[in-house]
C-alpha cells in the first residue's frame, strides 16, 4: 500500500511529506522523524494507521534515502566475541556519520525549522536511535514518543533509569543467560566497561550538535530521559527478566505479519479436530447408565 503522501516542502537535501487525512474526525498534529532504512519499514504501518484515524501526520525524511550496510557478517557468521565487537563498531560508526549528516542538514535548515515551529505540532514520534527526533522535540518544546527496538550499549536503560544489574542481565554479544556463573559475570562486567569506550563516538557528535543549539552541555541520556512514552518493539516474555518503567509499552506484535485466511485443507482439518473434541466432550459429560450386575 502506498501512503497518500503529498510533497509539501523540499530544500537542501531535506523534504517534508504531508499526509492529509481523508476523514473528518478531529485529530492531533503529529510530527514524525523516522530513522532511515529498515527502522522506517517498522514505523510506517503505525504512521498509516494514525493518518487513517484522522490525525494530521507530517513525516520529515532525507531527500535521498540511504541503503544501509548489512550486518550479516557481524551477526550471522560465526566469529569470536572480539571480532563481532570490532565489526559492529566499524559499521555503527559508518552509519552514524550518515545519520549525523542528515540531522545536521535538517537542523541548520532555517526555513524548515521555522515551518516546524509555526505548525504547532502536539507531539513528536521518532526513532531515538537517530538522535535528531529527541533534539527537535526539545527545540519545539513538545512531548516525544519513542518507537524503537533498543539502543546501543543499554542507553535506553540509562535514560529511563531502569535498574540493569550486570549479574543478571547479559550484555549484547556475550551469549550468556540470566543464570551466570562467576566467570560469566566477570565477562559481562568487562564488556560493559568496553561499551563505555566504544559507544561514546556514536553519540558524541549528536551531543555536540545539541549543545550547539541549546547553548549548554547536553548528553544523550539528558535528551532521551525527556521521552514521554517508549514504544518497545519486542515482547517482554521473550527477553531476559528485568525491571521496566510505567511509560515503557511493549508492542512486539506490531512486527507480526497480518493474518490471512486459512486454506480449505487446513479449515477441513480444524473442522475434524473440532468434531472429535465435541465427541470426547459429550462422552465425558454424559450421565452414566447404571445397571445392576447379575451376581
């Protein structure tokens, strides 16, 4: 399905898409700042549904979308922990440079930012993996809703102030369970210490950009902690047990394909199973026919 996008604005590598609602229901004004690539594919059905429900939705995306580098080598091929970390680090830095370039272009586009201010949006829906959404929400002084699968190095736990004990919650790539022996816990702590080093360059450039606009030092955690609602794109029962905050909502089912009608063969099988179940139930619930035994 193609969204009824109407090209509204285009300047310096950024264009804005305005989705005009076809219904007469009174809705809100929502600004959507998605992340390029596969993340947008997950967010798009939500944006379509908001538009169908009568909300005025404006999506801001780069004029030239990026084809993101695959992470197959880092996640599928059997590698050592060190090689996985190095490969992921290099890919993440490369992609973050592209995201930063797009974000910087948008924030320095005075005409675009002026339009966003004058539009009086009520909320910003964004994927905080690209920090542009939280920065824009803060500049416009409006609430923000985050739509994400997770953030690198447990930044989402830091921003929401969720307890994240290293003795029970394994870090990414270590392949531990939540029942760790002493050596596994030591490994978990060492990986966490390493995260503090190699995750810093990923967010540093966005922090500098935010500090430039707010005229004060701003950290990633400071920006993300202002999120009003966190829509987590996974199911809590499939994750390691850990504390969560009341404003964290799990919507893992949104990634499931739409259900389709069953085939005739499968329908016939279910019909037979249902009849068999009814027969068994009638036998179990029927009254016994007592007869005296001839002794």
